[in-house]
C-alpha cells in the first residue's frame, strides 16, 4: 500500500517571518502527526518536525512555502499546519492591521 503525499501552499504572514516562536509552534504541531511533514521553499526542503531545519529556510514575510505530508494522517496534518499559517501563528499585529497597513 503506497502512501500518497498531500501538499498545500502557505504564505508566511508574520512581519518577522518564520522566526523561532512560530517555528517552535510549527514543529510541535508537526510532531503530533504520524506522517512525514516537510516544508519546501525555493530550493530548500526542511523537516517540519525540526525547529532548526525550519529556521534554515530563512522564510521572511511574504515567502511562499509548500507543506508536504506523507502518511496515514496526512490530510489532518496539512489542515492543522495550514491553519497555523492562516492564523499567523496567533501573533498579534500592531492594532490588528494587516502587514503594511496603518490606521488613521
């Protein structure tokens, strides 16, 4: 029985990029799943369960990454990890403004 690889494109929305705190949250979430989870950016591939490997991606704000999951719970893992990116890792922006916006 072959295991299908599922993928989803995500965008780093944090102003500071994928720094230590979101990398830690991502690795913790990835370790909850049996599936192999990798993030692919430009020409690099990182183990989603390793904080150090995630940091080597040097993903700045606006960087597009692909999350790949291979294993029995790949769909659930992709949804959970994608949700972290969708919520900007629960980091509060200044005044809840989107990056680059200011209120007047």
